[in-house]
C-alpha cells in the first residue's frame, strides 16, 4: 500500500508539472490561458516590480536549493527516496502556478514588430524554443528527470539508477539545451512589454547564475574528468562558439 501511495503521489506530481509546463507556453506567449504575462489589472509600477521579483525569487530559491545534493541527502531522511524527485517537481510546479496566479502585468510596450514576416518568424522561434525544451528532456531521460522512473521502480521493487551523462543530439551542441530552449522562448516575441522584459531578464540571469555557479559545479564533482573535458569542447548555451563539439 505504501508503494502504491508513493506511485500515485508521483503521478499526481507529474500531472501538475504538465499543467504548469503547458500553461507556461500560453502565459509567456499571451494566448489561450485566462491569465498571461500581460493580462490582468495593472497596479503601480513599484508594487508590481516588488511582487514579481518576489514570485521569481520564490521559484528560484526553491528550484536551486532543492536541486543541491546536500539538500537531497537531508530530504530523503524525512521522506522515502523514491518520492524525492517527485516532491521537487511538485513544489517547482506549485511555485510556477503561484507565479502565474499572482503575476502583476506591466503592459507598456517596449518594442512591437510591425513587419508581419518577422513577427511570424519570432512566433515560430518561440515555439521552437519550447520544442527544444521538451525534446531535450527525452535526450537524457524524461521519466527519470520528472520522477516517474523512481516511483515505478519503487513499485516494482527495483533499484533506480541516476540519470546517465550524455552528449547525444542537442547535448553535443550545447551543454544545457533545456535552458537554451527557455531562453529562446522567453526572448522571441513580436511584442515586448515592460512586464515581459522584466520576466525575461530576471529568468535569464537566474539561468546563467544557477547553471554556471551551481549546476555545473555539481556536475563536475559528480561526473569528474569526463565532464571537465565536455566543458572544454561544448559551449554552455550558444552553439558553435567552441572549436569543436562532441559528435
């Protein structure tokens, strides 16, 4: 019964993640969803910036702290190990849903692309960015990354293996294609508002800092010399900016 409950908990966490992920596309793209990055009642500028900065900070702190190996070691003393990844995914998703709900719009336009062809290209790149994010998860292990493999193995009483280091496909071009996909999606818009620019600049800074000073440090420690060599050959975010890449 305990294993079944953990399995159902993991499924619930994954479903909430899917909702948060799909909502993010509509939220940043300003379509379909009831509350987007530029919709809602406009509040005073300083108040809006403080609220939005707080919402982004909640996500950034939760996302970074819970991803650290030291925190994971403490967490699995409190909850079953099979639940650790699902709990991380669940809380990250809830932090995003809170951000969507309480985000304060700042709809003043900074730039608007009037050329229809360029506008179509930017919208296409927006979707390409999200597609890169999605496909990149499968180039490592989508089910392990989002906790499904762990809860399945726990149900079947088999051991879970950590995500294997890979240099396949997108990972042979850039070291962090998931983050590159987010950057493409956030920046490519035909209409950039103050609120959208604030969101994009803050998330871009967070991505760089989190990857450069935390994630890569953990990967070098965990993988070792193989990752050190990978760093020398493959750029972090911008493709083809190093002399050679891994095939």
